[in-house]
């Protein structure tokens, strides 16, 4: 659980990347696992595919915030993007969807119910945006929420 002594609000990122790498190991090296920083330098044509990437999507504050402002429950949203390139059936997108669906099943197994020590409750699947298609690439987003408590016991 995050407390005032922890200096990294986004510490869960590396934990989730490691979890994805572990669960997707049977699909590797065919399926790469990347952080947002890893993929930021890629142009679409050079993006490794198939692959998944994890991006931080923001947070929302739970209604149970303490009145004194010293503790707060934060729900962070993390997006796992499944990237697939398949031009065999580009018109219908069927082969890309099938490939992305298989990888997505592994991602769901990795993330749903996973409870690292850094969070209060198990990670849950949440609403996401629609898939995106571009030049033979399919980007399938899977959104997850985690809950952390920030407790500022060391108030200046």
C-alpha cells in the first residue's frame, strides 16, 4: 500500500509490466511487452507487433477522502494495449481480431484479480474505449483499475 514514505505515485507500473511478462511468457518472444516509455519512440510502421503496452490513464479520488486531507483512496486506471499487425484479411480485419482476441485472453488472466502488495484490492477490468484500426494495425485497449491509499502521516 502506498504511504507517505513512498516516493513514486506510479510505482505500480513496473509491477504490472513484470506481471504481464510473466503471464505472457508462453507467447514470447512472439509477443513483446512494453511500457509507455518503451513505445513512445516508435512510429506506427515500426511498432513491434504482436505486442502489448501498458499506459497510465489517470486517477480518480474515492469519496471516502478524510476531512483533514491527510489520507485519500485513489483509483488509478491502467490501459493494456494489444497491438496486432495482420494484412491478410485487411478488408474484414478478421485475422487481426482473432490474433488480438487470443492475446487479450492472456492479458485478462494476468490482470483480473491480481493483487500486488502495492494495492488495497485486486485489480479489476473496467470500461474502455473502442478498438482502433490503422493500415493493417489493430489496437485493442483493455482498461483496469487499481486502488491505492495515500496516507500523509509526515505532514510538514
